[in-house]
C-alpha cells in the first residue's frame, strides 16, 4: 500500500511539473484549428503526430536521426575530453594559461555558426565538417568551466595533499579534478544544448543527410506538418539528453551528499 501511495504521489508530482506542456499543446491545437493562426505557419498537433507516424514507416527517418545523434555525440565527446584537459592545464600551469588564455577569451564571444563557411572550406560537405563545428562550438564552454572549477579549488586541500606526499599529478587528478566536477558538469550541460543548435544549423546549410537536412527538404516541399514533426524530434532528443546529463551529474556528485 505504501508503495502504491508513493507511486501515486510521484505521478501527481510529474503531472504538475509538466502540466504547462499539456496546456501549451491544447492552446496550440485550438489556435490552429480555430484559424487564429495559419495552419501553414503552425499546423495542428494532431496532423504533426500523424506525420510523425508516416516518417517512422515511410521514409529513411531512422538513418537521418542516427546520423545526427552520431555527429552530436562525437563532437561533444571530443570537446569534453580536450576541453577538460586544456582547462585543467590552464588552471595548473601559468605558462599554458598565458599562451592559451588570450585565445580562449577572443574566441569565446564569437558566434559559432559563423564558422560554418570555414568548416566547409576545410572539410567539405561531409560528416567531418559537422563534427568539427560541434567540437569547436562546445570546446570553449567546457574549457572555461573546467578552468574556473580547478582555479576555485581550496588551496588548503592542495597543500594538505602535498604535505602527505601526493605527487603533483595525483593532486591534479584526486583533488583538483574532483573538486572541479560540479563546474565541469555544468559546462557539459551548456555544451550539450549548444551541440544541438550547431548540429541543426550545419545540417540545414551543408548536408545531404541528418535531421537538419530533413527539416530543410520537408519545408522546401511544403510538407509542413512533417517538418514540424522533425523539429519536435530534435526538441525531444535535446530534452532527453539534458535529463540524462542531469541524472549523470547527480550520480557522479553523490559524494557531495
């Protein structure tokens, strides 16, 4: 009985949390059906869901979705590994910070979508150009988050580790990195959202496959409900990925409790 009560309370809490989305869906459907908004600009949700079913059965939708996820995952993974390394080195060694710090500060405010022509020039229209663009766009937020996290470590902890005989490498890995994990995970979450933005932007402009390409082709063909179905697919992917990162963050940072 207690378990059933807990499940009921959890369901009620979940409903309350996401009830604004249900309200938005009802308003969306009503505005489109009643003619308050043109159905070309905002197709009814029921037609969008019907088009989503058509996409699942009658088009290479799975191939496009898989390609986009592979690109986003590869670019984000590269940015995470390289960004954490660079950020840690910048925060630990003054010479590295003096060399790379000005470059990071100059490049960080630049709109990453402005690099699309450059990636086309370097890598062409293939898979590598999208991965490289996502890598560049996600690299700096992770680097800065890591740098700030490592720089914010309590020096007393580092001095204590040194006094106990820990090597510099051990202090970096066991003290600085662990203490900087909250900041690193926050930077990863920011970069995750940015990866989807850059993914769709690049595929809209320079791709023959992927969800961004599918959005462009369906829009050009006047299949607006199907186009919105793909857009909502990207939204659902981003939301799911963000929930997974939050769950990973909670698991990784359990030691803080």
